[in-house]
C-alpha cells in the first residue's frame, strides 16, 4: 500500500524540475536564435556591397571601352575661325595639354599664321634664262570674338631690278553680324572679277604658275585695281536654293601716273571715291558652280584732264576639286573729259582636271587696250615683254599649257609653257617651272 503522505512532495519535485528545465531552455533558445538574426543582417550588407562593387566594375569597363579624348595642341586651339553664325565650343584638352596651356601667352591660341613661298626657274625667248625667287608671304588671321576677325598679309617679292620689296598686301578687320551682313574695313583685295577674290598672292593656291595677265598686280605689269583702302560689305540675299550673294565696296580708288602707288593707302588724291558692286550665285544643286558680275566706277586724278573709269566684269566658274573650269571677261572704259573714250576688252578661259596627284591644265588669255589710252600710257611694262621695252604693250594674248604635281597638301611643283603674242613685238615663248609650298 502506497504512502499518500509522499504525493505532494513528488508533485513539488516534478514542478521544480520542470521550472528548472524551462529556465535553462529559454536562454538556450534565445542564444541560438540571436546569431541567426545577426547573420541575416550581415548577409544583407554583403549583398548590398556586392551590388555596389558590380556597379563600379561596370563604370570602369565603360570608361576603358570609350576612346580617351585626344589632347588638343595648344597652337591649334581656336586657330580655325568658327562659323560666324555659331560659336564653336571650346575644345577640352587632356590634363598634360592643359598644364602646358598655362605657360603659353593667352594671345597665341586665337592667332593663326600661315607662311607661303615659291621659287623656280624661267626661260623666255628674248631674255637670259634665270632661276628666280618668287615671293615670301606671311598670312595671319585672328578671331577676336564670335563676330569679329582680323586678317593681315605681309609680302616679300622680287623686283625686276633684283631688289626685294616689302608690301603690306592686306590688313583688315571684319565684323560678321549674320550670314546676310558682314562689313570689312582696311586695305583689301577688290571684288573686281572672280580670280582676284578667290586667289591671292600664295602661288600654292593657284593651279598655274602665274595669274591671268588681266588680273596681274601692278608690280607685275597689271592694270586693273586689285587693291583698295575702304569698306567692303557682303552677305547672302534670301533666295532659297539659288544662293544669291551681294558685294558693295567704297574706297579711296587708285592713283595713276608715273611712279604712282595705285592703292592710295594714306591720302586720297581727290574727294571722289571708288564704288564697286556685284552679285553672284552659288546654286545648291550644283556644288562648285558660281556665276556673277561686278560694276565699278572711279574718277582718276592723273596729269592732264580728269578721267572717269568704269570697269565691268562677268564670270562663270566651276570647281569641285576634280574639275576646274574658269571663264571671265572684263570691259574697261576710260572717259577723258573733253577728249574722248577708250575701251579695253579682256578675257581668259582655264580648264584643268585632277588625276590623283597630277593636274594638267590649259589656259587661253586675251587683253586688248588702245595704245593711245592716257591711263595705260603710264602703266608698267608686263614681265612678258623684252627688257628693252619700257612702255605698256596694249595687246597680249596666247595659250598656255602645263601640269601641276602635288607632293602633298603643302607643296606642289608646276611646269608651264606660254606662247604669247605682243602688239608690234616678236612672239614670246616662255617656259616656267615653279615649286610652291607652305609651312
């Protein structure tokens, strides 16, 4: 028989064991669950960091795949003038170039200078064969702002007496308000015909070894006003695909007479100003085509009666870089008050085509002026006439054939043969070779 007095003690003992077990079981469970919570947080942090690293790797790969920006040479920054209608963004140089730029004068980046020169040899049937120094041309441009540019050209040229003369060929400042209006002031090349505005003194830019006679400068026996001092206004005329442009010039005009400097750079000989105007088209449909005309009037002050001079020109040219077709005509009228009128006619045509580095060409030119014209009577003799001829020769005409070879874009060699007929003089056979270059 069981002893009942022991039952309460057993229950108490059992409850005590249960409480003791729970007391140890609960902390143990808390200790095992707490590390699980901390591990979750750590996993989340590691996953987030992994994503950040992957994103950084993607960025580094993108930077390595993109081409590194080339360092812009300091001498070329802002050298090429930006289009007048838009301001070009400043180029961003790499760090080394930026450090070098700090050591350069701030004027240099906006100044662009080119140097042209030419040398050669000549054989004329009535003169001794000779090597010759052609010209040395310093050509500088600068962009002062988005709308203002300047241009200067200093020329060293060999004279017939073997001296070297210095000539400020051009010095102008240009303000371009828009594509419809630009004004230039200073000493400029006149817009008398196409050739004088398209080709300047740099022989490298011309296909032939020389200019057509009617567009020669005065120091080479030329008779037309190739330079003036004054104001030039030009721009586009709203005309759609026709591409109409206008030119208006007002200048001192030119002096004329023995030992006179044609371009009146400092003092006009009279109160009358030269006025020149022209129109030309550049149709969009025919790239390289240009056609136009000009009309100029001036009152010349020369010894004797005043003379009114009117010069009309017309041109139609096509030049797409492969084919070159130039055609121009000139009519000059001198009206001597109380005496009479004297008319001069001139034209040239020039054709060439490029075959890789070679460009053969043909030119025929004609100039016919009255021998009694009082203006031409004091003109310098042409370089094509014999040395013993000291007066102006009224008629010069004949063909020329030649070939030009381009070593590269900065140097070319030319060979040219002219057969020139001169009024009252023997026909001249002329061989020219020329090396023209820029540096």
